[in-house]
């Protein structure tokens, strides 16, 4: 039984989930919002490790899991790098647009003064 009302809500936030990777099961406490991603991740790890097992010689499953980890983290780092580049480029473009809008805003009163 929860000690405080807040403890009750904290306990409700986590659920138990079991995933299987290379024939082993892993029991976890997770946020319900993460369950779909966790299951997809476990399936991806399992599938990719089995695929590597067919392609490469390995001593044990740890070798396969290390290869999966390296592959996935490499892809993640590439995506983060691309996202950082896009964010930086987008920020630069927005700054330029704001500068042009500011100029246009300053030019408008000048043009109105010339018409008078």
C-alpha cells in the first residue's frame, strides 16, 4: 500500500514487461508509454543478432550483442549529427529571414515618408 498519495501515482507509472533476446528473457519495470518501443527494440536486437550470427564467426552471444550495439549506436550518432546540422542550418535561415523582415519593416515607413 502506498505511503503517500504521490507514491501511489508513481507506482502506477511503471509496468512489468518481459522481452526476449537470443533465447533469454529480461523482466523490466518500464513506463507504459515506452512499452511499444521496448518491444520493437528487443525484436530488432534479436533479429539483427541472429543475422550477424549467420554471417560472422562468434564466440558467444555477447559478441553478437556487441556488434548490434555498435551498429545501432553508430546509426544513432549519424542521425544526431544530421539533426544537429539541420537544426543549425534551420536556425541560420530563420535568423536571416528575421533580419530581412526587420529590414523590410524599417523600409516601409521610409517609403511612406517618400510618398508624402
